[in-house]
């Protein structure tokens, strides 16, 4: 039980948001302070977590408890915040602070948990992922991430893999529209292969559109146009945070194209890894991203730290802030990418695995 306890820290965010909405003023941005202030601070103060789990330990079902518990908590928190903001007497700054906090809550918390669940095989887990992604108006991510991103990561075919020298804002436009286009094509191909009619709810293009329309209509009819507008805005904030994290996770890393025209197999070195302890507690080990791409079916509590792969200099929250200021990002990251690419070239010339040589330069 000691190992699961830290993964409940993320529930601080909905609790402090609900309290902040009630207290008003600067209290509305407490979740932002926790996410982009306290977490980076504790990441810097505490030692990194490079210990890999004992996979022989049973009873791993307990690690699904915080994931599934989050779903009703997020839904209730979202409804509560929208109801309070649309029916109470709040200043423009209080509304802005509350909506930004809700966006970060449902982005850093909800989308991340949805990301974990959409990789599972159980229908309940996948349904929960769809619910969470509907909450931020980004349901197509369930299709594109699993069927597109994991197949094409670190290649020019992937809209969610950022390139060396590509600033975040340029990447953002490319990935938002590219992922939607990719998801549409992937689902169209899946439905054609399985002879699923476009009007069937088994076609996720149809199902997602109908469900999202119903959600929008329900919010409008029950709470009004302000609540609907805030719901849409908070979703944009949430999925923008997702894309900022995507930007960080693969920046400048590339898989080699083989003589056959195909790309080499995805390996741990095709993702930036991070062992920053507190970030991984809040993000359910998402920053052990190298192992996630190496074996996407591995649950968050079993993800391993890889030492001989590219390592981020700070936790995700700090790196996201840097990404929003491209000159700072390039100054921090470009020389690391170049050092890693030189390391990869040296390994290939020596005909040894990339991880066989020291990766300290990266």
C-alpha cells in the first residue's frame, strides 16, 4: 500500500479548486500554483526515483483504484465549477482563474488518466477514457494516440512528434489539426475493414460526435450559454496542455529509416525520460515515457526507469513552461538533442546498441 499512496496526491487538485471557487480571489488559482510552482520545487528538492518495481508483486488491481475513482471526481468537479461560475457573482479574474485551473486539472489529471486507461483492454477502462476525453472535447485522441502515435512516433509520419528546431506554437497547429485528420482516417479504415456502417455507434467518429453534441446541449439547457462557453474554453486549455506535454516527450528524437523503407522498431531511446519523483506521482509515471513507448501495454505502476536514454533536465511542469518560451526551450534542449544524435551516430558506426554507450551527454 505504501507504493500506491503517492498516486492519490493528484486528488489535491479538485479539492483545492472547489475550495478556491468558494473562497474566490486568488484562491481560484491554487491548482495552478501547485502544478507549476510546488511540484517543480519538490522535484528539485527531492531525490529522483530510479527504482524499478518488483513485477513479481501481485494484487496490482489496487493501482486501478485512483484511476477509476478520478472519473466521478472529475465529472462532479467540472459540473460544480460550471454551475457556480454561471450562477454566482464572480469577477472576470475569478472566472478566468477558475477556468484555467479547471483546464489544468482536467488536462494534467483527466487526460493523463484517460491516456492510461485507453491502452487497457477492458471495456470499462476504455469507456472511462472516452468519458474523460469527452469532458475536454478531444475524444479523437483515443483513436489517434493508440493507433497512430504509437505506430509512427519519432518519424515524420507522426503529427505528435516535435522536430528539432520546431517551436511549440508551430508544432501546436500541426498536431491539433494533424491528429484530428489522422484519427478520422484511422477510424474510417478500421470501420471499412470490419464492415461497420457510418451510422453505427460502433463507428467512433459518429459516436464521439453525437455524445459531444449531447453534452454541449445538456450544459446549455441546464446551465446556460456562459457555462457552455466556459466548458469549451477549459477543454481547449486542457488539450493544449496535453499537446505541450507531447511536444516535450519526443522533441528532436528520430527513428532510423531502414533500407526496406520501414522505420526501426520503437525503443526506449525514442522518448525523453524523466525520473523526477513528484511529477511522476502526480502524472502516474507518465514521465517514464521511454518504457511506455517500448511496451505500451505496461501499466503505470510497472513502468521502468531507463538510465541510458535521453533524460529531461527537469520535471514535466518546468519543461512545459520552457516550451511556451521557444528561445528558452531551444537554449536548454537543442544542445542535448545534438549530443544525443552524435551519440546515436557513434553507436551505429560501432555497430552496437545505442544504449550500450554512455548517454550522459544527453
